[in-house]
């Protein structure tokens, strides 16, 4: 049975809890640059940012300016996701985060680092969702920024 993108979202909502974890920031080191999103997800992020209040937008823009380099020791450096607030270790686009971020902790190959999620979604369901998702046009956040800039050209819903 194949699923379209809309059905995929409905199915996903029934399989995983989408609320924010209770202040846990243990996943934040897994939030890496190069995360891919579909066009639909990128547009949702753009709409979300466009509706931010002036103070929220200022805080968001400050997060984008933060250094995203993280030393893991032994000379290993990683670049973290541009939407990760390094001061709080929280995601600034959490309500509209893409599928791969929503799957964190909910599939066996992206386990919850504190084992809070006791029963990840069934493997067959996760693979079915990813199979549909793989058929969508996806780019990294950085690539989408070149195609459809986040802070420019989005109708600002506050006006």
C-alpha cells in the first residue's frame, strides 16, 4: 500500500508522540548540519518563521548567527543544525521540524539517548514511511536556503 505525503503525515501522527520532551536536550548533538527536508517541510518552516513576533524573530535570527561548530574531542568537530539554539540546546523550529527529526527516538536506528521512549514504532511502519518520504524531493536546509530563502520572500503573516 502506498501513501501520499498527506497520508504519510496522518499516519506518522498516529505512530509517534509529537509533543516536546520534558526539557531533555540529550538529542541536540544528533542535530547535524545537512539535515534534509522535503519542499513541503521547507515551506512549513518558512511559514512558521514568517509568523514569529518581532522579538521571536530577533531571537531566531540570533540563533542562526551562532557558531554551530562542536568539538567532540580527539580532534573531531561536527557542524550542528542551523536551527539548534546553542544557548538552550533546543530546536527553534520544533513544531515544524522535518520527518527525520520527528523520527528521533521513535525508530530503532535513532534511539532516544535516555531511553524515554520505551516502544519505538514497528520497523515495518517506519520503513513504509521512509519509502514514501524517499520519493519526495529533498534537500538540506542549506540547499533549500539557496532555492527559497528562509528570511526573504516569505509573506509575513504579521502584516
